[in-house]
C-alpha cells in the first residue's frame, strides 16, 4: 500500500502546534515537557470531544468558559491533538489520555453524515460550514486519522467496536468522495472544495469561494484515493480522471510575482507576469465546463484575471500555485507501478 500523507509543517519548538511535536521519539512523550504540553492540550478539548481552530493548544492552558470552545476539523484542528494524546498514552499508560482519545474518536464518528461526508465542524451550522468540507483538506485529514485508528499499533488501546466503526466510516467516506467527483459532459473531472451533504453537488463557501473545480483540494483527495490498498476499478477510474483533469487545467507561460506597493497597507501586491519558461501553475478555482481560472472579491462576482479583483483579496488568498505538480511528477507514476504490480499477481 502506498501511503501519501499530508505534511506536518509546524516547527518543533515550545510554541509549535500539536502536529509539530509528533516527530519526537516515543520516549519523549514520557518527559515532563510532554506532560505539561498534554495538560494544555487537554484543557482545550471541548465537551463534545474536538478542539478549536486557529488556536495554539500546546503553549498554555485554557482558562476561559468551556462553552466557548467550538470544535472543528478546519485548519488542522482536532486530529493532531488526538495523535499527540495517543502518543502520551503509549508512553505513560495514563488513562486520562486514553479517555480523551476515545472521546475525540467518538466525536469524529458522530460528526459523519449518513451520506459519508464530514462538515467543517460538528454540530454543523445552517450556513456553508454544514457542507461536506474538502476545503483545506479537512475531510481528508479526518479520514487519514480514522484509518490510523484501526491500522496503527499506536491505537491498540481502542476497543474493537470503535475500530470497526472507524473502518466503516472510512469506507463510507471513500464512497462519498467517489459520488462527489464532478462530471462534465459525462466525463469525470475533480472536486469542488465543498459539496452538498445530501445530493453531493458542488457548493460555495465564503463569498469569494465560488462553485468550481478545485486545483488545490482535489490534490489531497486524489492522494487519499491513491493510498488505498488494492483499489477498485471505480477508484482507479477516479484517480485517472483527476490526473487527466490536472494535466488539462495546467496553466503555461505565466508566473505570479510579489511586488512592492508603498500605497498598500502591507506594502506589497501580486502581479501575473508572462514567462514562457515558468513552471506549470494551477488555479485554486476553475470554472466548471471551461476550466477557466476564477478569481473573486468579497462581492462574489467571478472574474477571470487576478488583476481584476481588489488588492485586499489579491494578496489575501493563494489563487495560483503548483499544488498538483508533485502528484503528477512523483506520486502518480509510483501509484501506476503499484497497481500494475497488483494486476500482475
């Protein structure tokens, strides 16, 4: 089985997020430093079982009203805290860590829709947060974590019922992903960053995040499908179709420069520059049916050139980048070899 995992980018410092400590050896998790960090992490676990986003849950203890803790899967929240606490239990056998992980796993399982997807947070709101959320790899991260709970010895302490529930939830998640893959003129392409939790159709999020084909989130989804052992014909078709779309949607001959702009509050701007030698680049949002890049201000009006939107959104969002490049250059060729090996057996 090829394992494509999403990278941990946090630096290993005393101010690192939970994921930034996961490369430490098992012995470190029995240290006084690790125990102090674990106290902080536990203090941020909501009564529902998850953790809030945009919060350094390792640096200090939470002293506010617990009712104000809003658990989510967005922005890498919840899963790395659970990994950290699982490592703590492995090193110390302290039951409080086991109980916290069990509570977090239960939260993830409860949050899954009957249709197989996960919202941005649970309980979901009536706004866009309720949609099946691929944005920023939220659902993919949840599924990777769930798979760890029934495949990794680090979670040997979890009971059989939870592991079986996690396995079933992962399977439903894969089926959801396959149902969400967008067809254009009968041909499979990629995914939107959000999909309807009932009928799987593509949905918008914030005003400038329009219904589209995602050149960013679709990469993580494709990698997850590529990591499946003995993939079904349906999964193979989904991956091949996504790769074909990535190749078709690649933009040639431009680069994005960050330029000085003394008139702006951040004294910088971004500009698209023609450059025949520039490496391939992709748009985060692509118009369904044409693959034309989409850019938008907070008014939600689609534009097709970065220069057509205002300065605030132009520099405040990553619209163009090389997200699929490594997948196309390295992961996909390795995956092709692995499934060829499967067929040869």
